[in-house]
C-alpha cells in the first residue's frame, strides 16, 4: 500500500461560516495502481488531492483524519520532511496550466528551479549545463518539440497543449512514486486531450508510478484507471473496480451520473439529477445526496450511511444496501 | 417539412485583422439548414464554428458570401440594420449561463425583457407568459423571483433557453450550450431542448465540440477544420462510416464509456499534431499537416466535394 486516507475531514473557514467540504473521505492506493476519482464540479476532488500534498489554501484545515503515505503520516510530518516528499516523490499536474505556471517567468526559469531543488535534495548542486541536458531529456519524454524555443518562451507564447506538456514535465520531475493529475485536460481539444492522456499513461507505466486521476469526464476515468472512487459533496459514495463501477453502478448517484452521459453508440440520455450541490456551510446531516436522491428514505436524512461491502472490492455507502 | 430550406449559407468568409496578420476564421463555407432539423456544426477551438454562428446572428458582417434566411431575408446585414421581426425570429443560447444572465436581475426580469422589446404580448399578461415559458423548460413558478446565483448551472442554462424562447423564434443557435455543464445537468438541458423542438417546431444550429451530444440531438453533422467544412453527413451514417481522416481522428480521440461505444471508434488512426494557425493556414487540404494518409496532391490543391451517399459529402483526395 502506497497511500491510505482514512476518515478525512477538510474544512474551509470563511468570514461568516465554516465550509465543511470533505466529510470522512477514505481512499487507498497500491503501488503501481491507477485510481480515479469522479465527481461533479464542486464535489471536493481538488481539495482531496491538495490535502495529500498539504497545499490547501490558508483558510483550509484538517480537523480530523489520517493520510498515510509510504508508512508516514503526512499530517504529522515536519515541513522539511514534507518538502522532500514534494520535491522527489509526489508530483501533481494542475488543472489549468495558465494559472499554475507563472506568467512573468520564462519556462526555463520555472523548470530549472524545480530541477535544481530536486537535485540539491539529492545532495548534488547541478551546473547550468546539467540543468539544460536534464530539461532537454524531460521535454523529449513529454514529446515537446524544439526544446530551445520552449525554454525561452513565456507561458502565453505556447499553445494549450504545449503548456500542458510543460506542466506534465514539471510534475514528472518530482513524481518519484506518485503522480496526482487534477483534470489534466480541461480546456484542451479532444484530439489533444487524447495525446496528453496517452502520454501520461505511457510515462506512468514506464516509471512505475502510482497515479490518481481526478476528473468529471467519466469516459476519461473509464479508460485510464483500474479502480474508481465516486465523490459527491465531500463524501465517497462508491468504490469499485472501474469496469464494475460503470457496468453495475450501485449508488443512486452513480447510477444517475452514468445514465446521464451521452453515448456514441445509442441515442437517449437519462433524466439527469434535479437540484444542485448542497451548501457546504450547512450540509445535510445524513447522506449528502439525500436531498436529490429519488429513493430517499427517512433514515437517509438524519444519519450518514456506513460503508457497505456489496462485492469483493465494491463498496457503497447507501442505506439501500444495508 | 424536413426538406425545405430555412437557411442557406453560400461561400461565407469572415476574416479578422490582427497584429499578426489576417486570421481567416471562416474561409468559404456553404451549407443549408432545413426546417425543423438540428444541424450540428462540429469542430475544435479555432475551427471557425462559433464565428459562423455569430455571423448568422449578425454580430459580425461577413467579408464575402451570401446568407439567405427563409428565402427572403439577407443575413449579411449586421444586427442594427435587420428588421425587428427578423431579430425576433433568430435567437441564440450561449455557452456559459454564468456570464450570459444579468446577475442583478431576477429570472422574471431576464425572461420578460425580450417580451417587452418585441411586444409579442400585452404587458399585463407578462407574468403569465413567463410562468408558461418556465414551465416549457421544466422549471416551476418558484424560480420567477430568484437571482441567477441562486440557481445551479443546468437551471441557469434552462433560464437562458426560456429567454431565447420568449420572442417565439423559429431558429435557435445553440453555441456550445451544454459544454459548461456537468453531465447530470447537461442531460436535463439536452432532453428539454429535444422536447421543446418537437413541441414548437424549432430549427437548431448546434455549435459544439462534443460528439456525444451531437449523437443525441442532431439529425445532420458537419465537421469544420480551420475555417472549412470537410465532411457533412446524416448523424446515423456519420457515426457508422466516418470518411475524412480528420473526422476519424476526432472520433477515435473520444474517451468512451463502454465496449459498444469503443466499437464505433475508427481504428488505425492516432491523434498527432496540433491545429495550425489560421493566419497562415496550410495550402491545399488544411488537414494535410496532421493527416497520416496525406499524398503530394493534398498539399497542392484543395480537395473536391465527393458525394458518398445521399447527403454524405466528404472533401478529401483519398476518395477521388
């Protein structure tokens, strides 16, 4: 087991309220495994990834829970130990490269920084020649043509696909064991998305990385992962092997979500889901999906359902199976 | 009814001057839209699909070409010069309802504005009419006095649709109208669009990059790349036998959700390269720089129109 998250709560303080976002999330990831997290926008997917690296925004706090990574408790680590992990072991591909890259520095400065600090942690102070050679090597890994031009460019001078490749290159430098990908292809065209996904897949396999892919695009998760977690309003609703989850979804939320997705081979989409995500400052006391659930029962409203094992490796938290 | 032409576009061109040169956003596009159908205009960013829609709407006037609506109206006139009844008859639903709805107006105000402008209804019946429009799109009367920020993404888009319906148009341009939504709310919006189209006999021009949506709502598909249309076919046939290499690349790139969907995807083609700049588009077939089957002729001459089947036209040298 490389990563195990148990009973994780994340709150955000705002001026008036406390937003109770993650509500007892669990997740496990084996070495070399590819796990997906699906959920709609605002369901807490990015918050979950950020808490693994402990890069939550300033008003974020973790009142309860445990994140065990490679035998260490991430939440108890000192900042120097965390830095080592962030620089050498866990890499993250952020959602929007235009926001994640600094607009006023050349790609060279940003990339060299990451390379340099990673090498320094390994006890080696690289010369600029070495940095350049490393950069060229990593650019060829992510299939970025013309490395000299890219290094001398500012982010805005690159196309969306190229920026995303730069982001992947940067994430790979620090991803020794684990790669976190947060919606790695939003804003990209479908043909470019396909290239980027294949690239991530190939590089992760080559380097024997475990990956967590977060997305609201079900098709992408279906094609890229071995196991899936369904996150809704900060609660894990279902966990299963990818094929099982999409062919035999158990939780009403997953069922509606899968049915709502347009297909290429047939006409007709499901009814969708009525209503909207609950407010996080005053979330439902029981199952957070209860207000939108077509099968809602009295007990759903008051108490949160427990995890129920419906099959080997298929867990659902819903009273329908209790 | 499906045979009569409501909109005829021929040889449409729209160029934009920029500091880097002239962007040929739409470069010689011709097509017909028939009464009561949904025609999908599909392409990636930079293909010119939105520009085409906006020219039809009258946001820009074209640099060349003819757009004839209902046989009599000339749509190459800009918005300001169009008669009021023409403006009433063509409506648009934008991509992001978060920015297309005025945050300081209630749903009732938003929907009643076009009613007041076009005077389609007496003032005292406006409340009734707004309630009826909301009902059409599946929202209850309770929504009337809500502000956009109180609504979910799907609900906002339904309000935008109700607003487009208010002046009783016969032609609606759906400009990526479901792209910004989560699948759970997208489904509701799609179903509503299909339902009101049947009830009100509307014609849609659907501008999108999402082929899953296309499959579910449209009867015909056109594929656009760098300002030109390269394939056009009835939806069924389009998914059964895509012909143009770009179409095949597009289809094979879609992440699918089941074995059945996987079978639809063309084999033996892989996505390579990026869309070139529209300032200096490649010569000949504009796709030849990314095409695995490109021949010398592809970079020299524009491909001819090849009719494969009734209504299925492909522009590609492979089928010459």
